C-alpha cells in the first residue's frame, strides 16, 4: 500500500474512499483541488471481508478531515429493480416489498442490513440497494478511528451513472462500467430520464486483459433478452482502468477530466463528483443554514397570515349571503319546531353497536372471497381470512388474510394484485417468513387490505 506523508492539511479536507472489486483506493480533496501527497491504494482479495477489514485497518491519514465519503463496488452489495405498483407508489410497506424483491433475486438480506429505494416518477420502476450491516459497521469503525464523520456511502453504479449524466447532454440510454474484476450494465428507467434500472453486476477476474471481449459478450446476451437494447446506437462506457483501450461500437467513452481537476484515478474522479442521492446508505442531513431557516419561517408566517385573511373574507361573504337569503324569504307562517330527540350516552353506544352488527351481517363475503382468489399463474394459497366492518359508511372496512406463496416474487406480485383488485382500495404486506418445516420452503405472509362498499 502506498503511504502518504503525515503533514497536516488545513481543516475542511474530505477523504474519498473507493472500495472496488479487487482494490481499495483513497485520496484527500481540499475543495476543488486534490492533495497529491495524500493518496494510496491496496489490492484486495475479491469478496473477502477479512481482506477489506485489514486494508481499512491499515489506512492511516494524519489529517484534520472534515468528512469521509465512500463509494462501494456493487459486488459488495445487493441490488434489484422494484416494479411499479400502487402499493409502492403510496409507500405503504415499501421496505417489505423491497426486501421481498431482493430475496426473489437471490440476495441474502438480513434484518439489520440497510435497504434503500430510489425515487421514480409515476409508473416507473425503482432501483433497490441493500448495504450489509457488517460493511457499514466496518466503515463507521474506520471513520471513528480517523476521527472524522462518515458523510456518505454510495454504490459505484450510482456514482458512475451521475458522472455520465453530468458529462453528457442528458442521462445515458444505457451505461456500461468496466473496472478491475468488475463489469456492470444498466439502462435508463422507462418514464424516468434521470434514473437507472435493470442493473447487472458481473465479477470478471480477467477484466484487465480480457475486459472488452467479456463486455461485448455480456452486452450481446442482454440484447437477446431485451430487443430494445439492440436498437441503441450508442452505449456510454466508463472504463475505470487508467490505460483502458479505446472502446469499440456501440460503446462510447466520455471525456475524462484532466489537469488539476483530474483525480489520482478515474474511480476517485467519479467518487468526487457523486452528489447527494436517495440511494445513499446514510440519511442525508438537511442543507438548511440558519439564514435559510429564518427566511423559510418568515415565508411560512406570511403564508399563514394570507390564508387566515382569505378564510375570514370567505366566511364574511358566506354569512352575508345567508343573511340576505333569510331576509328575502317570506314564509306564510312559522311552524312549530319539531321536538329534538336527546339520546343518552348509553343509548347512543347501543345504537352504534347495533349499526356495526348490521354492517357485519351485510358484508359481501362472496365478493370478498372472489377478489382474494389469486390469478392462475401465481402459486398462492389463502389460508385464513378475517374481516372487520367499519364504524360508519364513510370509513373503509378491512380484511386480514394469511397466505402462502411459492417464492418471494409471487408474494410481492400477489400483494400488488390485491392493491389494484376491486373492491379493495389498498393492500400492504405486514409480515412474512419462510416456513422451513414445509417442503419447498414456502413464504407465509400476512396482508391487510382496505375496501369500501
């Protein structure tokens, strides 16, 4: 590992750390300038957590750093694409749906792992990334040892996508990333020009010598699976190797920064420009400064005063109109007011209980059971159904069911199917587990659905 000298730099420097498939790289950036004396790299054993822990343990930077930002190659993470559904759009049960999608993709995601779901427009799929708890704990330990806050942890695919967006006229239709031991392919999400989807990650041990051929073979296989990709004339290629060969069609490489803006490596150059992102493993802090907060508070106060004035004016106009209508009305005689029945609290409770009982007797059980029946292409069995009538006709009723599915993907599809199935107005996954005692290890899950008469 090449070691930087230990001279202190001014406060405010940022440590950029890139964990690749076969190497770890780091450098210090002061504003828009790179510190040439504070950079290093070390080879990694692919997929070995002990080797990564050792490399991070040997990282020693005697600088008063302001923050530590990390970009991690996607082979250390788990990723999937979450199809759009009304459940996903409302955000109800989003974490459970994302974890079910990762499990269906073959990822082993634990309960302590961090799962992030990208934002996307209506109808567009969302990217899902899972960060292992052990990896985040190791990065937090390294940041604590270096006495600097851990500010960001992003996948390499996200950083490369944002770099390609900044260096092109718009988001690329498709993106290929080639690095030592790593090949990745992604395309632009349908209906979401700024978001990527269908990320494919492949570990390629011979990427240094055989990378172009492996990349072309991977692209040809994807074109056979998706004919829309074969129609693309250009595919943006980010080759993170310092001496990569010029790409062949349909791959086109962007112009890399040069001079003082260029980093010690292309991977660090990509990491330096990565903006705040929804898929970041760490919760993003608000960028509001005290002056901005004061200005927003003043604007909110002015808005409240304006709304109150408008409401008062509307109320005064409504009262004047009602008074005018009463004055213009000429009834022949005033009839005696009908006596008002005064219900006691006990009587009112009894009436409400009778109404609820009547609503439960009138529940359309045949229609509910027909709506719960899964499509023929889903291996889903409904085990039990529990209904709960609403207190009034204005409130939705609820049904709770326990079912079994052959896989996590079928479980997620069935929940999305119920959410859009009449008379249900919404459905969400409340819990699920894998039945280890049954053949085939089916998914047993509970779904709550709301419906209206």
